[in-house]
């Protein structure tokens, strides 16, 4: 199974249809490679399980364009299974904390540029020096701090400190590599998770995290979808909304090995506690609830960064008005999330609210988490992972 290398970041356009600068696109590729490598090293030392009381703390020293691309990539990648959105104590939610060392009084507005965090700072917890705090009760698992001086270490955090020299040196040593080419095979298989059809669609929205309910769907996935030879997933004819949907599969699959590290750490945790060692599949099943919640949290952050917003009060009212006709309501929701001028999504909410608003979609998070070890197994079997 040969690598499938594609260059999707350059296909993205701003909301006004204009392309992002070549420098911005290059910074995205550099940041993706750097962050995935650096955080893999951190997670090998301190992999986070559902029972962990630690969180990741990334300190980014500087606010130049490439450093803010690092902030963007950390926010896309760093999502962990011990995040507790319902904990009233904000210090115990176990959010990933990104601290930016900056003297710019307008840094929040700068971060809301489309090439950086876009809509995320509007909704995530945000602290600016000692001046103000925003959204501290947010359901989002990313928290942003801006400070003028390097912060003190925390006993509760796994720390990664990044300066521009580190990133520039990393790029300089590897610039002969294909930074602007992403192997999209895992993203290809991730997309297939959402094309199982009736095997998933007909499941009732109950006992969502019960792995046994997905046995038939996993069988179909393994014997029909995972046997397909991967192909390019992007096309020159793709609309901007479709490009964003396809890129979502890349951002999702980028986290698969991080998920795997959490599962293996969970296994080691059980061994230390004297519990019986379980089969790998059983471990993924045990963690399905925590993994699914974390995946929704990751997806929310990704969508905000990619320019989506929760439904406005007017849009929600219209959605409620259409509750009498499921087909019209589905069409309306699809129109909102594919209209590049608004990019609104009904599922941009807490996991608790998702159960009330759109419980059917929760099935796909649970099924995807159970499919991850199968996808990684296929990649390993081909000797390409």
C-alpha cells in the first residue's frame, strides 16, 4: 500500500474567496509536522488516561506568524480523554492549556484571524495577563493564556515549551523533506467510517457506548471498507465546504496514535493496580465513552478553527420550526454547514447538549473510536505506519 501524498492546505480559501499567503500555508505544514513529533515525545513519557489528573501545558514563546501556526496546530491536536466538561471547578476540567508569551495588547484579535484560531477565541476559556478572563465556564477543552513573562511550571501539567529558534531549526534540518505533502491514507479510511450506511443508521440512539452494538458495523468496516485500496481524497472540483470536510478526516486521523498511547497507558495503569490484563479490543471498548467525548471536543475545536460557528438564535429558532419535518430539517442543517458565507453547525455544543440536540451523530464518534485500532492495524500490516 503505497503512500498517498496530497497537498490540501493550499486549497483552502478565506471566507472572501481569497487564497492564504504562501507563507501561511508553509507555516501550517511546518507546524503540523513539528507538533505531531514533539507531542508524541511528551505523550510517550506521560500518556493521559481517563483517570489522570494531569493536563498538557504548551508554552509558546512569541507571537510571530510561525509561532501562532504552532498554537493553531496544538489546538487541533491536543485533546485528551480526561477532559471533564461538567466539572464545576475550572481547575479540574483538565483542559489543554496553551500559554502565549506576548506583549501585544491586541493578541486576541490577532488570534481570531482566519489563518490562526478564527472563531475559537470567541468560545474557549481565555486569560489575558491579569487584565481579564473570558468564557471560563466554557465546554471547550482548550484554554488560552497570554502572559508577558514565562510562566512557572505546574505539578499538574505535562509541559512543552516552544520558541521560534526550535521551530526554525527543525524546519531547516528537514526542509528537503516533503513538508507540503500529507499522507492521506488514514484520512481515506476515516472517511469510510461515515459510509457504513444502514448498519449504523438503523441503530437506536441508546447505549451509545456499548461496543457490542457495533459488532456488525465493525465487521462490515473491516471486510468491506478496510480492504479498499486508498485513493486521493481531494479533487480540484471540491467546494470550500467539501475541502473542509475532507480536511477534518486528516485532523481526526492525526490523533489516532495519540488515542492509542492513551489506551496503552490505561492498560499499564490497570497492571499497576493489580487488575487482570485485558485484550486490546476490550481496552478500546472500556475507554469508548471517554474517547468519544474527547473526539467530540476535538471536533468542536477543529470546526471553530476552520471557520464554523454554532447556530445563531435565529437559526436555532428556524431549526425548531422545522422539527415537524425531519427531511426539511436535515436539508436546512446541511445548507448551513455547507454555505461558505456562514458555515454554521448544529453540533457545535457541549457533549451533554449534543445528546439532546442530535443524539444520532454520537453513534459515529463511538464507532469511529472502535474503528481506530483496525485502521492502525491495516497501516501496520502494510509496513507503512
